[in-house]
């Protein structure tokens, strides 16, 4: 295999990058996806894929999404007193 170099000319580390046969995409049905995240969830989709499917994009809308934090569990409070004892047997 031919050694490749980085942009600055240094040799690239062995094993860096995507392995042969690795894929960053997963295939699932729309029904499975809807079960996982619901029908109103915004899902990032490739613009190129949409165009290949025949869709045309007229305007890119920016939608703000806020991450909801799960409610924190209320912890029981424990009452206690601190006593300072003086050692008189020294």
C-alpha cells in the first residue's frame, strides 16, 4: 500500500481514517424511525439525497432546537448535628 501524506507533508499515521468497508450510514424504515423519535422530530437529511429523490429546496430555514434536561430527582434531606468533643485524658 502506498504511504499517504498529510497537508503539511508529514506521513499519515497508519490506520487513520475510515476503515475499508466501514459505512457512516444506517438503513432503517420510516416506521422504525418514527417509532424512535416521533413524527414531529426534525431529522437532518442530506441535501444531495433530497435532490436525487426529486425534491427541490427553495429556502433553508434555521430552526432552533433546545435540549430538554431530564428533571433531577429530589434527594431526601438528612438532619444531623455536629458535636465537638474535647479529650480531657491527655
